[in-house]
C-alpha cells in the first residue's frame, strides 16, 4: 500500500476533490441558531413542568393513602348537596352538551396552538443550484485550461454503443460508499448504494447493459480513491467490455450548519457531473457530461447543475470514460435521489446508444 501511495504521488494524483463552488447557496441567517435555541429552551421548560406536576400528584396521593383521613360531616354534606340540588333550576341537557363541546373545542384549539408554536423550524434549506439561467455553455472550471464549450456542444457526444449488449458496458461504483442522505437510518441501504441500484436497474431496463459494484472503499483503512482504483482495475480485467465508469456520490452541502436540499422544478434531487482535466481524453469526458446535462435539463427541469472541470485525476486514467456523479446532497432524501438517478439513466442512454 505504501508503494502504491508513493507511486501515485509521483504521478501527481490528487485523491480528494477540491472545495466546490456554489455561488447560489442561501445566505447565512443568524435566525436559525436563535430559533433552535428557543425551541430547546421551551422543550426543557415543558419537561420540568411535567416532572414537577407528577411529583406533586404523587405526594398528594401518598398523603391520602397513609394518613387514612376521610372527609368530616359526610352526612351533612350529602344533605346540603341534596337541598342545593332541589332548589336549583333544571338545566337543559342539550344546552349543557353544546357548552361542553364548545369548551372542548376551545381547549383543543389552545393545545394545537401551543404545539404549533413550539414546533422547531425546518431543519434543511432548499436550494436550486442548477444555474440554468447561465446557459448550457457554462461550466465550473477549477483548471487553467481553455475549453471550447460551444464547439463541444455543437458537435455533441460522438462515441455511441449498440443496444442490449451481452456484456456490460457501464460500471457503477462508489468511492465513498457510506455517504447517506437526510435522516437515513442505514448509511448503506439509505445512501448512495440505493441510488446506484436505481441507476443500474433503469439502465439495464432501457437496454444499456450495466453492473453495480457495492464494494466498500471508505472503511477507514487507507485512501478511498486508491481502494476504488484497485476495484476498477480488477473489474476491467474481468469485464473488458466496460467503457464507462460512473463513480456515484452525494454532495456534502450546508448553509449556516443546516443541510442543503437541492431541488429541481419537479422536486427531485439535483445532479452534478465532474470531469477530470488531468490526463488524455478529458475533452471527450466533458463532451459526454455536457450532452447528458442538456438532456437532463430539457423542458426547463433544472435537474442538472453545471459540469465541474477538476484538476484532480481521481481514477479517470483507468477506463475509457469516467464521470464522477453527485446525486443530491445531505438535505435530500434517498427517494428524491433515486428518482433523479432514474432520470440520469435515461439521459445517459439517450446520449450513448446508437439510433
């Protein structure tokens, strides 16, 4: 492992992605902190009040149980009550029922109002990061390379495949296998593995043969990108027909400490495609990403963010085509991400299958 790390350092492999640029993230708001603090303080007061009430009730019950005291003048009280009842005017039962219902309704409204007032504010921030208004020729470029986006868009992606190949053409894997989504109870079943399953199933259903590798690469032992690279090399030996490798992630986005939920016009998680500019063939990879993005954003869906051109190699030097794909962010649910992955499969199919 040390020799492998040294070898890759000599070839200037950068393992971790650069800090992403998100100019349209919501501005930080100090209200979030104070709203959370107020919610926690209110909850603490309610717990203290309930505890004090319970203790007081317990003390009264104990006093009655152990002293054995009974109300004095029981007979007199009963006769007095009887006389009072005889002299009282009769009460209309229907009127009394209506009055009780009004009181019950009023109490219920008060209880609901109290609950609503104490409910914490939304614990994620919704954001549209598609930047669709900047056009199809806009990319996030972290490199110093001059890119002819217009030419690539006009030409389109040219390397196409036959439908229903008997051997796999696409491989999906996860460098960071444990990345999960909003309120996921299981970081694997509720994370990027579930999204990879959805992408693989849809690709195969459409006729673009794909396999999904669920090997865990981020278990804390060594660098995840090196481990993923070894998996890719092994799979390419077993399945030499693989041309496209998709490294599927989800974005780690926060605004003022609150998870960001990326939202398209259809309510799906948004997608980001990252291309490595380090190595031969990066322009073809970028052409693939631009074509897929165009199809994802057809009809104003705002589903795909601008492609990112990165100076990091990742594992782009191993297969013929390599895309790092982020589906959704920390604030998205796995359901929103899986539906977005199905749309991604359709866009990839439309891009690479011969017509």
